[in-house]
C-alpha cells in the first residue's frame, strides 16, 4: 500500500456558515413554547435582540474555545460589519492560530475524531482539534508572521488591542485576509482584546522576537488591556455581554464593572448577559458559573441574563442568526471604540511629552 501523505488527510476544508442565508426567526420563536434548552435558547436570542435594540447599550462579545476553526468565522465577521458588536474579548487561539492563520491564506480541514491515528498525524505534521485538521507547517508561518510584525514595531509595551490592530494593518498592507475577523475589526474600529496573548501561536513569535532582541523589544501589557476595556465600560455605561464558551474572556469582561468602581466611576452592572457553554457549575470554576452567581459579585444584573447549555457550533447560528434576521442592528450607530482608545493614547503621549519637557 502506498504511504499516506499530508494530502490524503488535508482534502476538504471547513466552510464557514453564512447566517444570512437561513432565516431562523420562526423556528426560534417556536422554541419559546417548548421546554428545556429550546426555551433557554429562545430567551437568549431575544435578550441579544434587546441588546441591539437598546440604543444606549454597547455589546461586548467574548470568545473562548476553538470556534473560528469550527466554521463560525463568517458569523463573527458579519457581526462586526453589521454593528452587532462593539468590542471583542477572545482567547489567542481563535484570533491568532485560527483567524489570522486563515487570513494568511491557510485553511482548516475536515478530519475525524473516530479513526484518527494521532501518531501518524504527528509524523505527517498534522495537528488535530477534535474532528478538524491543521497543517502544522502552515501554523509555523503564522508564528513567524507575528515575529516579523514584532520586529517591525517600535520596542515598547503594547496592549493586545494595539498589537492586534497592527496585525490588521499588516493584513491591509499585504492585501490579505479581507474575510477575517482581525482585518474587519481593524477596518470597522472594533477593538479586540486577548488577555492571555502569549498562550497561542503569537507566543511563539514573541519568544523568538524577545530572544533575538533581549534589550529592546515589544511586550504585551495585559494591565493596559484591562484598563482600556474598563474605559470602554465607563464610556458606554450600559453594556451587554454575549459570551461564547467561557474561559478568561468571560471574567475579563465581567470584571470591568468592579474595575470601574475602583476608578470611582458610577456605572451600572452589565445590563444584559448571555452565555453559551457546555460547562456546568458543579466544579465552582468560572466557565460554568451562572450569570446569576456573577450578580452576587456585582458584575451582572439578574433581570436580563440567560445561560444556554450546549455546544456553540449549533447554538450560535441560531441565536446570532435570530438577531441578525430581526434586524435591530440596522438602527445602531457604530461606536468605533478603537478611535476612542487611540485618542486616549494620544492624551497620555501628550502628558508624557509635557513631563519630559519639565524634567529638562
Ligand atoms: N482551544 C484550542 O484549541 C487552543 C489552541 C491553542 C491555544 N489555546 C489556548 O488555551 C487557552 C484556553 O483555551 P480555551 O479558550 O479553549 O479555554 P477552555 O478550554 O478553558 O474553554 C473555556 C470553556 O468553554 C467551554 N467550551 C469550549 N468550547 C466550547 C464550545 N464549542 N461550545 C460550548 N462550550 C465550549 C469549555 O468547556 C470550557 O468550560 C487560551 O489561552 C487559548 O488561546 C487553545
């Protein structure tokens, strides 16, 4: 038998679902009169629709797990392009290993969790995410591209939001990734925060960059991320959280209420909150902790929150698709929080220049 090669495994690509094609409104509305998860899903869909209908509410989208590789990229891009989201908090895997990776021209492939010979996949440089395959050699180009972006920047601390904006700029300059989350967020002024930025392909690029340039290099300032997201919360006042999966992004976004309080701002808790997750609350950990529980910490208001228990790839097209087809986004105004944060940076730079002048 001929030896198997990479090509035998990397044949059919993951295709990103287009929620615009399927009007799920009648089905989701029918779920309202059913029970269990269907009714939870209908309520969550309506809460998201309410967030978009509320002209004072800014929507923060939180993403964990591996959702871009799973075919949900176009939904997130459509959310950005149609003003259905004002800020994004994500893990690094979705933004760098999966979205930026695809923006470079690479794909995720349909694989199998049942008959995968993981040792053979290892030999062939194929990485597996459950039933999805990735060409590891291509992923190394993603690490290397982050390395190159670092090398081209002024050595100083950056928030992940600033660095991801630079990645969007790089895509524009290199005419790549028009259908990516990173590029569209750059183009539409939607900030993306990745609080654990080194815990993904970007980390490999950063260690190479910092080793090569030990005395002057780019660093990621996670505290600046938190301050920037808190500034958005203070400016927005009313906010709604749409959380896919859980993880670090969930807590990071929720905690802005507490941080704003520490800064002396009088702002409300997150008014709306929806979380879709397979995690449950038995372990006391964050991902499965209910939104009701978050209200005991002063983070989320209890009136308009909904947990939906299930896997994201099936539930997100229904919940976000419902809100898309209901169309409240048509009346929303773009917030452009990127410009707001860049203006804040300019104020700090002016202050620094003044201080330096006074020292001389
Ligand atoms: N996910 C990956 O394949 C991957 C790859 C490289 C690096 N990383 C890094 O590892 C860290 C943690 O990863 P994580 O964000 O996947 O966190 P995680 O594994 O802790 O997941 C967060 C929670 O979301 C739930 N969840 C995940 N996917 C879901 C889905 N499809 N539907 C419903 N619920 C779901 C999980 O059960 C968990 O409770 C991050 O820093 C990330 O960048 C992850």
